[in-house]
């Protein structure tokens, strides 16, 4: 590993203040495409009702975790329930009637938040995604799954499954009597099928040092994961709101996908980091794992590699 290949985004000491000048505080007028520095409980009150189309809630889970200058300590179930209920209540005030809400959690936190979500929203599904990282343990199963609760404010809501299909190689490419591919596409790079999105996601890569989206935020979400939520549940120009913005992933992805966005983050260090990522991104910029309007399996070769593999297989008479 060479230091020059490390593409982690960091904020240098001499750029921090300049970045923070672009970040708003509670006393400033409410703006779209804006990061707010402060506590979401008070800042949410400044967002006019019926502003938000898509709410992404990724709060501290009920685990001990250090975020910048403060540590979130694991609480009793009752204490976490109280905190989460308040976070949800203030965020829900900002929503449009047809809004969608996604809530991230690990297995223990999931059990606490589910009844609160059921009381307040229409809970439609629970996505489980594989977080392929972390150490194994000698006394328990290694934890590599996380949940995302899919909820809506009402019965009318946006949902576009065709925008989040996964392109998978076809293992047994079957042809009909006329020789045409049956439910798959014949491409010079291989046989593939664009499959319907299910609620179990095993195609997400956790950002690592050679990916430009990587930061030192301890619980950063992958852009690919957030892109699926935004594409499936919002239109171009819609407002995406993330009141626990962290390293800024949801705002960056919203911007790349032509949505508007609002973010709140309590740690100044992360506000600066998120602002830096926002400044570096443009509408239409690539999102790792999403190309040609479809999502690709984890570690799948790019187009060039696939074409080369296919040619080699043809030359060697192999079935690919
Ligand atoms: C789980 S992380 C979110 C990570 C984010 N999704 C990302 O991709 O980087 C939760 C974030 O919420 C912030 N936070 C905690 N309490 C907050 C509050 N009351 N208001 C705003 N932000 C808060 C933490 O500093 C932390 O960065």
C-alpha cells in the first residue's frame, strides 16, 4: 500500500475555518442545499412544515461510539426509546404528506425503534444489508448485518423499483426455440439480467482507503447504499433531509443525483468534512457500484474487464 493511493477525504487544519463559513447555524435563515451545525432537536423547528420529500434517519445506534468530540454511551432501552421518539417527532414535522422515511439501525436498536415507527408511520418493509467488515469474536457470531426500516407518512408515496435494479451475470443463459435469450440480455461483455430489488442487500462495499468517498467518520454509510434509497423514493428536484448528517454522504449523493438536500450535524469537525465533500461533488458525478442506470454486484469487474474476460473465454472455448 502506498500513501499516494490513499484517497481518503480529510479536512486540513488550514481549510477547516473556510469550510465552516459555508455551514449555517441555528440563528441563520433556513436554506435548502445547506448544512446546519447544531442539535437537530432545535434546528428541525426552523424547517417549515411540508418541506421534505425524503427523510433519511441515521442516528447514533444504542451502542457506545465516539463521534468527534463526544461519546454516545449505550443507554437503557427506555432511555433510548425516549431519545429516539423525540428525534423522530421533530423530524416528522418537516415532511410532506407523501414523504418516505428510512431509518437505519443495527439488530438491537432495530428492536427498540420498530414499535415507535409502527405507532407513527406506515412501516412497509425492513431492508437488511451486509456490512462486510469488522472482526470476528470468540464468544458470539460476528455482526455483519444492519437494517433500514422503510416507512411512509401516508398511503400515497413514491416508489420506483425499476430505478434500482441489480445487474447480475446469468449462470445458465437459456434461449427460446428461436434462439433468443429468455429473460436475459446478450452483451459482448457477458450474459446478464437486471433483477428486481429485494430487501436483502449483499452488494454494498464499505468505503475503504483507496475510495475517494472514504472518510474517517466512524459510521459513514456507503454512497451506493444511500443512492438506492434516494433513487427508489424520490424524484429529481425533491428535498432529501438528513438530520444526522455525519460525513455528509446523503447530501453528496442527493447532489450527484440532482436532488435538493438539507443536513444537520452536531459536530463541527463533521460539518467541515461534509461541506468539503459537497464542494467536491457535482450533479452527474459517478457513484461507486452504480453505472448505466443499474447497480452492479460487489467487486464486479468494470466494462473493460468484463469485455476482456469474455474475449478470453471465447478464445479458450470456456463458458462464461
Ligand atoms: C450514525 S452517524 C451518521 C453517519 C452518516 N450517515 C454518514 O454517512 O456519515 C450519526 C451522526 O449524528 C451526529 N449527531 C448525534 N446527535 C446529534 C444531534 N442531536 N443533532 C445532530 N447531529 C447529531 C453524530 O455526530 C454523528 O455524526
